[in-house]
């Protein structure tokens, strides 16, 4: 009898321990995630003033200004609480440092918070771009530039997200003007203005990023070997060129049939699946996978790494494959 009682007590104890662990796990899983403190952005340490700006001793612009500053860079000390929640059209109280009157307040438009920094670069404007007198959306003029390449001598760095891509450019008839919030542009263009030889059939790109948007081989357009006039080049080695008939377009020298191709007529036994490439030197995009089979190769090319490529006829058109390269 005592033995049965002991066994029963042991079973009850074990069950209680299991139940306690289970409840503990449930409580732990139901517990809220640890609180992660959000660090608010800081007011820029230096702000560029674009116009005469009143200064106040307190955050009340109903009183007469204590003084006014001409356009210049000023050092900030503080800002009103939650200034970063302001929106377009609202103003922010910002305390700045002066050498002659101590710390004073200014009531600045939210979209004028930032600093002008000098740069020296060429920018290709890919869309029509409105001109602004300042890097602020409220200063837009009626003047619109057609797509072209311009020289920029300054950038406006601002914590206001919609003011990104704001650059001061040089114009021949208006002087310096601003391009504001223009997402369709290419920075750091290299001006070339020289002849360029396209020795083999090359992918014709209406836009600089046409190659990355190809969905199928039939979407591609090609130009025959020819000499073109290279106007400029992007950081990624894509050239903006003009043909002899005056047509302008984009090319990437690697997106072309390779030089030194050897004509062959060879049955090629593919022992495994291979990717289909438009050109051996164009890694993206690829155009499907060809399963293991025997195909007819009509051209062969050895790349700089001494690896063999074969040009074959496929359901997707003429494609390049590399039989020894795994997927």
C-alpha cells in the first residue's frame, strides 16, 4: 500500500513539474518584446540660410525680431521638441549660436533645414526637370529643362527626405539654379566627346538601364558594327552615344558579341543543365535553362579566364552556353 502511495505521489510531482514548465513557456512566448528605444534625428550642426532671417530671443515670432542675419552658414545649438515631425509648409524653431549676441532663435521653414556643400560633378537629367531658385519645393520656377547633362557645383544635404537629390547647377542664361527632388538622374557622369568603335553586334539600349529590364530575348534590339560618337559615360561603364545618323542611345561594350569568335559546326553534348546567355560578357539577365541534351554549336569563344563558350540555336533564339559551368 505504501509503495502504491509513493508511486502515485511521484507521478503527481512529475506531472506538476511538466505543467509548470509548460506554463512558463507559454508566459515567456506571450511576453511582449523588449522595448527598443527610438533615437530621434538630431538637428544638423550647421544650417545654410538662403535669405535674410529674423532672430528672436524667445520662441515667439509675434514679438519684434532682436536682429536679422544675411544669407550664411550658422551653427545650431538646439531645436524645438519633436521638430522632425513637422511637415511641408510648417516652420521649426531652431536655436543658433552668434558671436555677438549669444544664442538666439530663428523660425525656419521645415524644407529649408540643411547645408549647402560644394561639389564638382556632371549630372545626366533623364526626365524633364523644373528649376528652383533655392533647394526648397516652394521656390519652383516656370522654367523646365529637357533631358540633358549639366554641371553641378553644390549639393543640399538635408534631413528632410523629400529634398534628397537636390543639386545646384550652372546655366548659361540664368546663372546658378537648383534641381530639387529629382529621382531620375545619373551622378558623376564622365564627359567624353570622342569617337568610339563598336566592333561587333551590340545591344541597343534606349535608356541606360534597358538591359536590366529585358524580359525575353525577343525584346532586345541590336546594332551592327559601326563607329559612334561617345558623349559621356556612367560610373558603371555605360556609354551615351550618337550614331552617324544623329540618333542617340546607350551601349555597354560588354553587352555585345565577343571579339575573336571562332566559327564551328560541332555537335555539343550537354551533360547537365546550363544557363542561356545573350552574350558571354553579359551575366544578367539570363534567359532560362537548357536541360541536358545534344545541340549544334555554330560558334566558339574562349574568354580571358580561358573558359570555353558555345553559341547555339535554341527555342529562345541564338544563345551562349558554358557547358562546364555549374548552375
